C-alpha cells in the first residue's frame, strides 16, 4: 500500500472507540479513506493525514499545533486540513 499502515491502524483504533458511528474503509488511488456515517472523514495518503470538518470551526481548529492548512491551487480549502501525525495522539473520545 502507498499509505502509512501504522497511521491507518491508529486512526482505526481511535474511531472504533466512538460510540454510535458507522465506519467504512475505502482504498482509492493509493489513499485510504475512512468514511463515517457514509461521508469521508479522514484520509491517509502516504504519511499525510487529511481531516474533514465543519467549516464553521476553521478558525478554532487552525489554532491547534497539529493543524496544517489544506491548499488547492494556492487557495485555502475550507473544511479540510492536514494533521501532523507526529503530534501526540488525542485522548480517547467520551
């Protein structure tokens, strides 16, 4: 696979702890997509971790240490970002 399998396992374990969601994994174009409730939520491409989120939280999330702006054709792509996988793992959701 062209994506980091260790990172994929970390995401898999994290999502499995969240109650009440349906998770499906899809491999497309050397990218592993984690679909949550039938919508792309997290993608892993190589060592990159891409996150989809509600764009109304853009400003708040952009202040996090692990946040990296997602750019497409030089413009910020609202509702998507890269997460630095080297940062500490988040605590398990409640």
